[in-house]
C-alpha cells in the first residue's frame, strides 16, 4: 500500500508508483496506437486480399467458359453450313477433337430438330451406360440416335485412349434432345446460352451446358452443346484460398452452390438415391449461411460480422453483367488470419515493454530503498518507542546526512523514554507521548480496582539483613509484583517502602478490572511461593506477601503541582484497599478482598468469607473475604481440592455465624481448625463466636 496510518503517503512505494504512473500511460498509448494502426493495416490487407481473390475467381471462371463458348459458336456456325455433316459417322472424329480441347469438357453433342442426337463423351472409370459397364479400357464413347429410322436405336460406340473401337451397345432410343432444357432454351433465345448448374445424369457430377442453335434454310436445324465440369472451379478455389482458414464459393441467384473447395460438400444425396446440389444453408459450415443472413441485414456486399467470439470478413460480389449468369463470388475469411502476425508483433512489443518497465521498476525500487529504508526503520523505531518494544540491536545508518542525524536523535529519544517508563506507569507514558494529548493537572472519578501489597515483618527482617541481600531479595519481590500487574493490564502506581500500589481500569478502561486484579494477586502469591522455595534451598528466610484488593469510585489523574505531578488515584477506596492489606495480619491470610470485589467477580473466584471487619477511618464495618484461587483459569491459579473443601467448610460455619447461632458457628469453626490446624481464620472466628456468646449470656 502507498498509505500509512492517517492516510499519509509512504515514500518508497510512492516513488515507484509515481514512476509507474508516468511510464505506463505513455507505454499504453504507444501500444494502443500501434495496435490501432496494425489493426487498420490488417483490415486493409484483408480487403485487398478478398478483392484480389474475387477478381481472380471471376477471371478463372471466365477463362473456363469463354474458350468453350467460342468453340460452341464456331461449331454451331459450321453445323449451320453443313447440317448433315453431324449426322454422318465422320462427325465423331471432330467431336472427339473438341472433347480433347479441355479436360473440363465432359461431352460434346448435337441435337437435331427432328429428334436425332449425336454425342461424344468421356467415360469415367466405373460409369455404367444403359446399366451396363463398358468394355475394359474404355475412355471415350460416341452416341448416335437416328429419329428418321423406323425403329430408332440408341447406339453407344466405346473407344479406348487411342480412340480405337472396343465395342458397341444398342438400346431402345428413349432420349429426345428436343425436350431437354439446353435445347429448348437455346432454340427459344436463338443465341448462345449457358445453363444453370445441374447434376449430369451420365456422371453424377455437377456441371453446366453451353449451347447454341444453328439454322439451315432459315429454319432451326438443331442445337450444338458442350458440357463443362465445374470440378476445375472447385479445385481452383481449393488451391487458391484467400487465407489459411477462409472459404471461397461461387453461388447462383437461387443460392445454390456452383463451386466449393470441397466438391462433396456441394452435393447431397436425396432420399430417392439421386445426387442433387445444395444451397448455402445446407452446407456443413454455418458461416456462409450466417454471412448471407447478415448481408440481408446490413444491406452491403462487403462487411464484417462476429461468430463464436471471432470476427470475419465477408464479401458477396456478382459476376459482370456480360457474363450471362447471375452468379456471385462469396468469400468469408477470419480477420485473425490477417491480424495474427500483427497481434504476435504487438504481444512481443508488449512483453518487451513490460520487461523493460519491470527492470526500471526494480532499479527505481532499489534506489528508493536506499533513501526510504532508513526512514522506514526510523518510523518502526518510533513505533517501538510508543509501544515500549525492545530496542533495536543494530543502529540505523544512512549516507544521507539529515537522515543520519535524525536516527541519532530518535535513538536518544528511545533511551530517554525507556528510562522514563521505569519511573512512570507505562500506560501513562503511552498517553504522554501520544499525539495531541497535553500534560495538565486534573483528574476524574472512575470506578476501578486498587491493590496494595506489603511484606510481613519487613522492618524486623530488614534490621538483621545485609544491605545488598536486602536490595536483591526485595527487588526480586518487586519484579514478581510488577510482572503480575503488567500481565493483567494493570497500572503500577508506586513502590511504597516494601509495598506496591497498583490499580486497574485507568488509564485504559477495563470491563473486568476487578477480576484481573484478583488474578494478579493470586499470581504474586504463587510466584512468591516458588521464589521462597529457591531461597529455602539457600537457607534464606522466606518473605510473605500480604495483599488487599478493593473496588470503588476514586479520583484518578495527574495529581501534584505544575512542576511535579504524578498519575495516581486517591480517595476513600484507596484507603480501604490499604486497610484490607493490613487485615491479613489479623486473620493470618494472604489476600483479602472487599465485598465490592466479590460483587464484581465473585463467581469466578475461590474465596471464603471472613466476616465484618472494622476498618480504621470508617464508621461502618466492611465485609471481607479471603481470596484462595481463580476458577477456570491457569491451572497454577486454580485452588486445589483441599482448599475448595476449606472454602465450603468456612462458608458452612459463616452461615451459622451470620444467623447469630454462636455455639453452632463455634463448633463448625473448631471443626475447620481440627481439619486444617494451620488455619488461623478458624481459630479467630471461633474466638469471636465465644466472645459473642458470652456477651449474649451477660446481656
């Protein structure tokens, strides 16, 4: 992130971000301009390629048909001059020569006005004629039907590759050229006609017929025609694609496919078993039909459209008007075929640019790190000062003089704060060094918990103890108390001789301040037992701590003078906590708590009632309890089974004491003393029961 606490901008990421913000827009603009330019050039290239393919396809088609049309015209003129020539046997040779003019010519034939018919055709391998296979080696055939005979015969003469006879096949003449579309169209028009594509009955292949009538003595004598296979157009479209994944077609006015790169896709088998041509919508590839529909919608001959997330260029271009047929060239090509190389270049440019930017970012980051790292370390060090974290072992160094000077100042500040926090509560120091909190005299009332600790018989022990040992052992006790208070989020107010004063609930507000104070008190007692065990091993006398805990509304704040002040608490509640610490001496207990503490956290504590105690300075007696353990906390703080039993027996005895049943209460307390001989509370309370009983008897 580039923002730290409070929304302030961080230096190191800001330098890098500023560089990126300056470079990326320029780089992005360059890439975008390159992309737009390349895309425009790719589209122009696609348009030129499509237009070139259209011109070549039209030229190829015209190159296929124009020579054939010329042959038909010449042959028809010759037939008109010698109408009986094509009736003779000698006509087969010139027809075969016309057939050999082009491999695309399937057959040449003449239909006469009287119904006679002369034909020369290629015989593909496997072709059945009159439901009969021709002789082996047949490549050509001549056909003759003479309608002038009494019984016309449909005769096929089979020839090999050298045009030598191989056999003859005769059948009843059923074929009449006069009813065929090529004959009727040519006779009606009186000029050259080109038929629509159809499937040849003889070969089952698609083709067209070029036909022209001829006359004799001013009358229609017949029609000469040549069949042309469209397979060559399909082969041309297959071998000359516009692009790697393009599709080029020739279709007629009824959207039937004239030529397709895959000849088989342009044909279909009907239910009857016959072969028929297909329309655009019947192709296996949906793109031509989709382009045809988009053409009607866009009302343009050249356009682009999207399909399955890819953009295509489409063109529908009609053949010239002089061609004689309403055919169209249809070209569909994915734009990716033309922009792919540009895109590849753009990707390379993008990757190179990003790599260059990344390298520059790394260099800028390294340079910014040289500047920003010492500042970040200083920021972390100041945060450590605020949080009282351990000091850094290594000093902060920087080649920048100002930063080095600032580092020295912060290090001095850290040392001063560390020393200051040894004399002032840590939470108060956090408040003092926090931003926007002026230091001033004053306080406010707050309900919190106060704790006092003291060492038993400290004065007597101190007189007989060497000074260094005294300092060492008291310091160990103070360390235990300090750690326990800090661990439970309390505020250590001051050391008073051998005593410790602490409170919970200020400066930081704590909802469970009474409970935490009790936990701290039990921790102190537990750790003092461990400390005393170590001292006993050294043959040193133990130190016993007495603790008092009380909850009350007290005054808390900066108290003192303008020149010297202390963050502390004062009030009646503080005095009561101090008196409760002294109450332990009367009962021989370790921790005494007030009824106020009992109300706040009693259900979470192991304790037993000690009864009403007269506290010095107060008119009313105070209900006091002995704290013996913490329920459900650290196992080390949990009261053992015998202590729980002691609590139950004491509660049982105290109930009788509260009811004024002095003899019963005394007996119960004596029973406690019998089971727990070291318990001074039972003996004190038993004596109180006897004293109360005597007073009652003498009253």
